[in-house]
C-alpha cells in the first residue's frame, strides 16, 4: 500500500501525478477521497452515485492536475472540480427541471395551516422521501405531478384500484407521521 511517506511533500506528490505515476495517483486518491466523497454526498445523496461522481472527479483531477498553478489550496482546487462534476451529473439527469412546480405545491400545502403549517417544506419533503416506495411513487404521481389513477395504472402496470389504494395508504401514512411530529 502506498503511504504519504512515499511523497512527504505535496509539491513532489503533484509533480509525480503530473507524470502520471500510478503510485502518486493512488496516494492522492487515498489522501483526498474521504473528503471529496463527503462533497459528492452533499450534492448527490445516494452513496453509489456519489462514488461514481467521486471517480469521475478524480479522472478530471488527474487529467487537469497540470493546470493547478499553486495559487490557493490544492484541496480547494480539487473541491471545485468535485462540485462541478456533481452539478453536471444533476443537470444531465435533469433533476432540477420540476423545482418550481414542486415549490409551488409546497407553498400550497404549508399555507393550509393545521399540522402542515407547523412543519417546514423541507421536513414535508423528507417525510415523502421516506415513504415506502409504492406509496411514494403513487403519491408523487397523483399529488405532485397531477396524474389520474388511470394514467398511474397504465404507467405502473397496476389496476386503478391499486393506484387508489396506494394513494389512500400513502395519505394515511403521511397523516400518521405528521401527527407524530406535533
């Protein structure tokens, strides 16, 4: 296993990485991967996808390491690469396309008062995200996306009755969690 002792000086480590020395690249990866994985997790949320972003980010680091000019910290330079890599992944997935629509629904829900008026929209989204998959899928399609039960049934290859049942159970599940949070 490669250790930091092999490259006691950061400049020496960077010079070896510029020369594409596998030992140096491994050392750099081992030194920075925990911190950079944390950056990726903050943006991506899913550990496996975050690891993919981590690997893509390191490929970019190794391809562009020669462009690091020494001004500022190397870790800060790397962090920008990982943030940009994560954001590119989110854009490719078009993950932010419905943000405005969802935000509008959040405002409508929280404006109703009662239990919903006592929790933040972030808390409500966290609760929805923690629903069992079937409940969450039907709830999102019906309540947020505006699909009819017929459309949901066709999309998910289930009966309309199953769609109605999943929605009813999702609402009950959500009501119970909201009551608990009072």
